[in-house]
C-alpha cells in the first residue's frame, strides 16, 4: 500500500470509529452496558482492541485481526473482538494506559514502549543482546519468564498473553554510514526501549515515534536514522525511498515478542469457556505472526537489494561498545530496583545456558548452510 493511501485510510477509519464509539460507549456491549458483564458465558460479548500498530502492516497488525477472527469462530460468533489500529481509539504508544483505564478491553502492543513506567517491562519484549525469538518464547512460556512478569502486569491491572514476534530485527535505515562508535555521536535516531537508552549512551539523540509517524520525520530530516522491524514491514513504510543504508542486526531486538493485554477486571467477567477461547486464539495469532514474517522477509530483502538500498553490517566495534553499555545499564537498573534484579538474574542465567545450547547445533548449521 502506498503511504498516502495508508494515511488516507487511517484518517477515514478514525472518522468511522469516532461515530461508532459514540453509539456503543467504551464498554462496547450490544446492550449498551459494559461488555462481558457477570457470568458472560451465555450472552454475547463484544470487546474492543487497541493496537499500537498501523492497519497497513498485515504482519504485525495482522496478529490482532487473527485473534479477532479466531475468537469469533471458536465461540460461534458469541464473542467478538473489534481491532482498531494505532491512533483510532488511542495513540499507538498509549495502549497500556487504555487497557489500564478500561477504555478498551484488549491491547495489542510491545511492552518495551512503556519502560518509562517500569523498566522491567522490557523483559516482555526484548533486551539488547538478549534472547533470540525462539529463546524469548522459551523463556517466557517454559523458562519462568511469564511467572516473573505477571506481578509487574498485575500492578497495571493487566493480564498479558504472548502475541507473536518478529524474529531478529534489522538495525534500520541510516542516511550516513556507521563505521565506528564515534559515528553515532549526534545521530538523531528513532529507537524505542533499552536500545534507545544504549544508543543515547553512545552519543545519539533518541526519539520514540509510533510506526505511522516515522516516515514523515525521516523525510523532513527531523531524524537521521530509524529502526523499525525488518525488510517486509520496512519496505511497506517506504524507508528505502528516503535512507540509503540498511544496517543489521538489530542488536537491541534479537527476538522481540508482542503482547496482548486484557484488563484483569474485564478478564474476570468472561466465562471459563470464553477465557479458554481467548487464550487459544492468542496462540493462533502468535504462530501466524512469526511464520508470516519468516515467509515474507526473504523476498522483501531481495527486492530492497535490487533497488538502491545498500546493506551494511554493524562493525564489531559498534556491537562491542553497545553490548558494554547495555550490560552496564542492566546492572545499574538492578542496583536501584530489587524487583528488576529479581527478573534480571534468572534471565541472565537462562540466556547463558540458552546461548550455550544454540551455539552448538543451531549455530553450526546456520554458519555452514546460510552463507
Ligand atoms: Ca524495532
């Protein structure tokens, strides 16, 4: 989709939603009451979902659409979720607040957007020089991560579910070459989360912008560089038209995962059947997102390389300087926040062991076969 069409569609969508929201109110229930209600199993439930992502991204935003479709199918149409892209109900970076305040029942977002509220939220998404996609899911689902993070989310009145991931991300689009850590001095870059903190410590000027706001900022020179996701999504947002160098890897996001948030009070209004349906649907959405990225990124990378894009690997000097800053940042945070340390220590142990395992069969195969 052309960017102009995408913006137009978003604007039209916003107008339509404004009208609809006026009718149904924040609860969105068909009877005008807050949706769900006590013992909601026998009646219809209609929930609203606010996503942090633009509708045009069929990969990442598509995960929310899959959730909605699955919930509706599995419940025989008795439980519906209406997804809204970033900016239609709330701005992309205010999804956590919207769920916390009950403006929407479901959020679809990346927890590291909210590290300003609690730095430990980064563990739910990705940390610089942290876990790969499979390692992150293993830690969260089977390695104790979810249990460690649940109390953090409970503080916000939120229950979180895995919502898929992107795989290792690209380092992003730069309008000048980065040959040493010194080249990051004064660089104005859009990069959220801890990656942004590390870049800042390396001398860059960091901004956090939601997906739809990046292109105009890069185009008018308000930023010199931006990271986003990977070839397929980045191509859709058009960054290759306005920046020449495409760097890799995104060492700040080696395997980020997205999350669905549900307000805990809202969750308790669901029948056990609808709770089970929602949980199962998040698993379908999770599988959809990662597989779609892995299927679509290869061809997008070929297209970008055939165009004007120049692919560059971050030099080891930049990677090493960034890793040093990242590890120092983790320790500083842990020193002033016992709750953070309680997550960091087992996470580091998991990382060490997992790196040891993946450095064996996975790495040997990749090193030989992928080159
Ligand atoms: Ca990214």
